[in-house]
C-alpha cells in the first residue's frame, strides 16, 4: 500500500464540477492499493500518515505531524501509484489490487483516518479533478 502525501495549505477534489471533499491545512493523501495489501497494512499506513512529521515547529524544523498542527487529510484513490514503470513507454498495472479490493481497502484506510482526525475523501474510481496548494513544496512517498 502506497501513500503519496503532500503538505498542503488547501486542497479539494471535484467530481462532475461538484466539490466532494476539501480541506485547509493538512495532507493530501494519494492512496494506491497493491495486490496482497490487507487491513494490517492499511492500519500501519494510517499510523505512518497521521504521525509523519512534515510540519514545521517554532524553529522551522519538520518536527510536527498533521495531528499536532490541527490539520486534516484529504484521501484520494490513485490506481496509478502501484504501476510498473521500469521499462517501455507505457505503465503496466498488474501490481495493483482488483478494483473491488482496492475500494474496500481505500474505504478502510479513510475510515481509520477519520477516527483520528478530520478526513475528507474523493470518490473511488471517479474521474476526479484534484486541486492543491502544496506548502513547501513538501511531498513524501510512504509505503508499507
């Protein structure tokens, strides 16, 4: 399971020109689910995302996590993250989970985040338009 996290001052996601999720300060989480992922991996990734220190403290050091700054998360499904891009000019998607399993784990991940801090989400498998103001820019790839 992969989370590409971006520290944002604001982010939103639209489906059919309607905002379905939006946050101010926090993390935009692009979530990719791979074959073999399960609830234990999802829980571990929730722990990493919600405690990863990407926000600055009073000394300008990245020592604070999203919870400590009173932030939120916006979780967006991203089936392209597990893509195989090692050769050729077209990505292979055989490493990704089946759509039904990916949706189940996306919901599980999002629901577990929501138990910890304010959580918004996109619509699984929809054509989404994601907007963000990346604060920094700060972006990390977390994988479990």
